[in-house]
């Protein structure tokens, strides 16, 4: 009987089933807020036995962390293959509601590395949404994303919002935006940054702010085309998948048409929270 652990990521139920006999499957701290009671949804089979699944033709690489190969209707993400003790491969079929994570090194922690993030990126690009590089905040049930590349100030804003009554930081680094029932919703993820903050979320998205450092606080509305360009810079689109990229562009176009976007230059103190006026 495999060890089972159920999660809910971006509103999706996910069950992890491991054949390990080393002990119970446990979630690391960042994932514990995402644990779910149901044993249902997408199934990830984790195995440390047998040979590594056959891979295929090279498609994309993000060295030294991971690479992608394609074979027999499936994507094979090779992760940490340059580090023998950490080596693992995520096999994700194009169809169906399951995947396999093969652990080829001495480290048997399935949550180590980007396997579940790559799985989420791929599933979102099949018609559901996108992962943004941003701080996500729920303000009394209203979602706001503060997006920016590394060093833009996401962790700083996260720490400031964490002290504000009525605010809950869903993530200080990576959030998911999905379209459901004609509206856009904001979710936190376990893939936090320096703060660290990780909470499930699932609140209506009301605003996106693109962060800039400034000598004073300033908020400038952005046109739709400009906002789409900034989203492409502050997101994790499936660059290896033409169909997925086509969907992502359409999704960002619809997102920026529905949700107000602005550029936020800010001074890193609590005054910026009052200035934003949320």
C-alpha cells in the first residue's frame, strides 16, 4: 500500500502516492497550508524503484536545474541530473490525470526541486491560467498582485502587508491567477521567497501593480499592451510549448482587459500601504 498525501494547489486537488518504505510521506513546512483531506484529483505516483523512464528528443533546458525531453505523447522533465544524489525525472503525459515522479538519487524527498511547480505550469497552460512572479495579498477577501522581477521589492512589501490588520499574504514570490466562472482568482503557492509566506488563497483578483523602486510613492495606470508585456516579463510561461504560449498570451490579454493594472514606484516603508489606498 503506497503512502498517500493530498494537496490543493491553486484550487486543484492533487494526491501524491509514494512506494517508499522509508516511512510516512510528509509535507515540508511550505506545503502544510495546502494539505487537503480528500484522496482525489490529479495523481502523482512517486517511485524510487526500477529504471528511469525512457525520455526522448531534447526540447528545452534551464541549466543546471532542469531540462525537457519529449517522447511517446509525454513530457519528461529531468531535474538535478547533474547532482547524482538529487537526480529525479517528472513524466507528464499529454492526456490523463496522472504523472510519475521517479527519484533516482539517495534523496527521496519528492518536494525537493521544481517538479510540482513545473507540473503546475504545464497544467495551467492547458487552458486555466498562469504563475506570476509576484507578491499576492488578500485584503479582506480582495486579491491584489504586486508583480516584479527579482529585487523589485516583493519580499519587502510582503513583510509590510503581513503587519497590516485585515491583510493576508498568500505568497511573497509566486502566485497563480486562474479564470473561473467568468472572473479572475488569485491563489498563493508553496514556492515562497525570502519572507517566507505561503497560503492557499482563492480570492477575486482586483488589481495588478508592477513594482519599481522610487524616491517617492507613485502609482501610474498602464495601458493594456504595456501590461501584457510586463506580465510576460514577470511570469513563468511554458516557453517550450507553442500551444501553451498561445493560450498564455490570450489569457494575459483577457486578464489585462478585466483587471486594472498600474506601475507602482514606492519607498520601502509602511507609508506605501496607505498610499495605495486599498
